[in-house]
């Protein structure tokens, strides 16, 4: 398998995208939304340790990037639902592959760190 070819003019864009989708909260949000549509409070409850401010910023960024859809229902109080877009679902499949790899090789990495640190 060869490394992907990244053209120089796109290198910055690719890094920016990978930084965004690879951060801890974005992965957690996308993973949770993989189970279906959730409201903000349901997401916050499902993702331990995320602050309201950080979850809001993460959802806005994922919506801006086209990975998450936000639906506001005109009721009182307002109800807002979040779900993955088609693009978000394609990312989720890729993220699951990476998470599965990390899970499968966690013991190997821990052992390598221990050898390195000694």
C-alpha cells in the first residue's frame, strides 16, 4: 500500500480537516451520532467530560464542515436535534476503522512504550 499523494496546494487544507475531525470531541460526537439523532442534552450526557461550551463549539464546527445536520423544531421550548449527514456517515465508517485498529493494537502500543521508556 502506498501513502496518499497530497498536492502541495492542498496540504494545508488536508491538515486542517484532519485536525478538526481527529480531535477527541469531534470523534466522540460523530461516534455517538452514529447511533441516531440526539438532542444536545442527550449528547452531553453520553459524552463524559465535555463541557457545554466545548460541545457547542464542536457541533458548530462539525455542522460547518457538513458532517452534522442541525434541525430546529419550532416548539416552545425550542427543540434542536443533531444527526450525521451523508458525509458524516462516510467519515464515521473511516473513524470506526481507526478506532478498531487502536483497540486491536492497544496492548502492542503499550508494550512498545514500556520498552522505549526503559
